[in-house]
C-alpha cells in the first residue's frame, strides 16, 4: 500500500495545486472554479475536506485533476455554491457566451 508521503509526492509531481488543468478553460464554471481556488482555498483546506479520499488520489494519479478537484471541493463548505455564483455572475468576456445569450434573448421574444 502507498504511504501518506507517497500520496503527497504524487500531488507535488503532478503540480495539482497550481490548478493548471482549469487555468485557461473557456468553460464558465471551470473559470469560476479556478478563481475560487486561487482566491479562497489553501491546499490544507482542500485536503481536510471529507472528499480528499482514496478516490480523490486515484483520480489525481489517473490524470483527472478536474474531477479530483470537484470531488474535493464537494467536501468544502459552500465551495460549489460559491463557484456556481461566480460562474453565473461573470461578465461576458467570451464571444461564445455572447452568442449563447443572444440566442436566449431571441428565444424569449
């Protein structure tokens, strides 16, 4: 079995806490998740969440950092709610968002 030190070495090797997998995402929720992680989260707080478990570490090892992050954030109080709020309150800085909102506006007419 892997030791705790080996688990933490994997996090360091994969540079998990840089959140590079979502840093330049065009997805509004992932952008908000990145913003939340950078501004409101510490590695300690994330790892203390009830969802930083064996499945979390397995996802990191399998190069699925976004899934691992969402799993861990699910255990951080109000994290997902705050991320959702950030994602819907984000101004349109993306052409695709503007196109989507124009479609919704046309549909409402």
